C-alpha cells in the first residue's frame, strides 16, 4: 500500500506542477493544435503528462530502494532501458520534430536494451511455427522488440479521449499485478503496483476535465512499461500462459491491427496516416454527440469524458478473464476470439449509424 501511495503522490504532484507551469507560460508545453482528426479538446492543454507518470514510477522505485526491497535493482534497470522510448516521445511533445518512425525506432531500442540487460524475451508462444522462431535467442529478440514497439504504438493510438489510455493501462497493470501475486512473483507485482499508482496520479488531472494529456512521451513509456512487465511475468513464470499477455493487451493491440487493415486494405491509405474513425472517435462523434447536444466547449469536454467509460468496459472484457484464467491457453484463446468478434461487431454497427441503444443515451 505504501508503494502505491508514494507512486500516486509523486505522479499527482509532478503532474500538478506541469499544469501550473504551463498555465504560467514558464513551460511551453501547451498543445495549440485543435484541428487534427484525432483532436477532441476544446482549448490548449499541456501534453507532457508522461513526465508525471515517469516521476511517479521513479518515486515508487526510490521507496523500494530505501526499504531494501529485493526488486529495486531490476526496477532501476527497467527504467533506464525505458529512457530512449520516453525521451523520444517527450521530445515530440515539446518540439513536434520526431516522426512516428523515429519514435518507434527508439522504442525498439528500449526493448532491445531490456532484452539484453534484463533477459526480457518472449521464448514461448504455443503457436505453431512461431515457437520455432522464438526458440532461437535472436529470433526471440526480434519478436520481442516487434511486440514491445507494437504495444507502445497501440497505447499511443488509443490516447484520444480523457482517461481512455491511462485507465486502460491501469486496468492492464492491475491484471498483471494480480497474476504476479497469484504466482508469487513479488518483483513484477511491485513494479505493477508502482505503475498503477503513477497512472492514477496522472488520471486525477486527466479525467474528466482533461487538464493535461498523456502525450507521446507518456504513451510510449506506458506502452513499453506494460509490455515489459507482461513479458517478464511470462518469462519468469512457466505457469502463466503465453496467451495472457496478448489477451490482457488485446484492446489497444487489436485497435492498432484493425486500424492498419482499415487504412491499408479498405481505404488504400498509408498505414501511418492519422484519421478520425477509430472506435473511440466514432463513439464520440456518432453516439455521445446526440447524448449531450450543443457543440459548445463545455459540451465537447463532457462528450469527451463520457466516451471513455464505454471503452473501459471493452478493455475489461479482456482484462477480467485474463486475470481469472491466466494459466489456461485454450480459455484465453477463446476470449481473444470473443473480443475480436465483439469489437468488430460494435465498430461496424456504429460506422453504419446503427449504434446499440444502450450506447446512445439521450438527455
């Protein structure tokens, strides 16, 4: 509990400081671009909330070191490995000079460092053919780097609404921490608790009013952190199914895969081209619009915050069974298929203006 509170307090205070300094123009970190297809805020807002989350995790690690916890060395190494991903994203937040390809490259570097120094490698998948690839250390390294970079990019993609990415990451971290507790891996448990506290400290300022954004630094750091903890849990505990990391992260991951399919196959557009028809964008535009009404700034903020809880429920559709059946590959595979079916059905109904009645609430 102390670890959770310290990480929470560190993130809460640093994020508050970021907001105050941004308002006083001491820190030039406001996002003035309100016109992009994935821009849903009504006024300029600082987009370096990742600084608060990173600081909160560091505060938690500091407490682990001070209390003599056995996991402090691995925690410090993990944070050191995360620096390329976090720094590249933060640089983009402050300067707008880092392309998506460059950010992904530095995230891949961070994953490579974690594989080298921490041994965080995916070495079993229970998938024919892929198990042969990861059976070789170099093959495992390539698959691991690809997966970690993909999850980091996936968290960045769902960072479109107040509280969406941060609460989704918190739910994933809680699931990882619960399974770590069940299998007796108290190192991964401590890291998951520190991450959860840091995310919640940021969440207080991000939801529902959207006073600060996660930003690319926060999204890429969180994606890296979540992916590495899931891989470490799998690598250190043979009883955990290889399907657990996939199911627990399936919401952001499938959002990314579906977006690639939609852009490249259905629309013939470049994969990296941003658009405004992600699932959260459609719920905001086609369901919450009718629920709230007028397009005033206050109404836009309210619509924004009302969108996220629906996606949290979608995320929990994966997180809860992953917690309960973490050691059963067939059951987890079945829930992965169920999630894909539910997501696809919901998406196509909304895109065809046939959103379920429970989604379209009228006031």
